[in-house]
C-alpha cells in the first residue's frame, strides 16, 4: 500500500479489525520509509459486481433487493409470515445470484427462485405470487396452479 504522505510503496500492517459488521476490514499501517514512518488507515472490502435483471420486455435493470422484499410482502399480506422470514428469502436469493459467475439473470429465474421458497413457507402467499408472476388471465389457470399444489402435497 502506497503511503499517502510520502508515496513510498511499502508499508506494514500494525493492526487489523473488522468493521461494519464484518463487511469491511480496517487496517492501521505504518510507512516503511525511514524518513517518514507515518501511520495511516486503510479499509478493505469485497468488490460487488452489479447484478442485472433482464425483464420480460428485454429491458435491463439493476437487481434491487428492496423491490424483491416489496413483492414478497405484498404476496404475504395478512398472512402469518414474519418480515424477518421474507428478508431472509430475499437475502438468500441475492447471495445465490451473486455467487454465480453470471452478471445477468432473467426476471423469470428470479421469480422461480421466489416461488420455490414461498411454497415451503406459505401456500396462500405462493399462489398470490404465482398469480401475478405467471399473469393468470382467468380462473382456469388459477385453478390449475392450485390443483398442482394440492397434488404435490
């Protein structure tokens, strides 16, 4: 690490500790230039690559965890599903997507990931989400989804 005072190319780490709940490492460093010896602080954090969602109309937008949580909350409205559970679902999906090597993911894939998780938590919320996500146009398609759910039990 280059010294901010004298621009000497070498320094040593005196102290390291995590900050921001483990998301960042704070390091105290000392310049190894004998004429300088100044101390300075650096922060090390994971580089996040933006994740892009390809929507049905082929437009692209940055993945938004808050938007995902809003959709989950809407599907679980008046259902006994704690908000912490919905936040966990959104976090799990975000982490799974970030851990893939792909920087672009289809909205269809994100929706499928949500439905798999909702089905295990609350079947009514699952059907609500599926009705919007799969754009049910009539009662027949709605009933098909409900019947599939019943058969899986």
